């Protein structure tokens, strides 16, 4: 019986395993990046909520039992960079918004427009993460 040529079998096996391994590795990196971004946005939303609650606008409105009319971004860029430096690493800028017409509870939203996932398997569902914090009044 004749022996078959075994050259190239190891290269083929490496290709089959490497595709699965690299896909899994980049998926883990991508989900980790997304998780860090969401956690950093939560920290920003919480800091903006605390800053809003101690502002004169909010305190005076609550003392008068009126609806607060605070809006805009209560944090400076330097404060945002100190709280969540990861969000600025790729040249992105997080946004914090407080609606001009408040509802009960008052909602502070932090988002990261322009954030995209590296792996195309996610589609666009996980692009531009955002989170919010509610402040009762």
C-alpha cells in the first residue's frame, strides 16, 4: 500500500483552528470595550445627576415644589475626562443631556455617539451606547 503525502496537513489544521480562535478572541475584546464604555457612561450619568441635584436650579425648584427646569450639560469637559478617561481614548466625545421639560423622575442621559463595534457580527444594535440616571423630585 502506498503512503499518502502528509505535507500541508498541519497548515490546514492551523487555518481551521485559527479562524475560530481569532474570532472568539476579537469578540471578547469587542464586548469588553462595550462593557467599559457603558460603565463609564453610567459613571458620567451619575456624576451629572449629583451635580444637577446640588445646583441652584434643582434645589430652588424642589424647595418651591415646582418642576425643575435645569437643562444642558452640567459637567465640564475636564471633569468628564477625569471621570471617564476611556471614552476619550478613541477621539470620541460623550454627551450628557437633561431634557428641558422635566418629567417625574428627572432623567439624565449619557451617550457616546460615534462608538462602533469592531466585529461585524453585532450589526448596529450595540453602536452608540447610552445609559441614564433618574432623579426623583
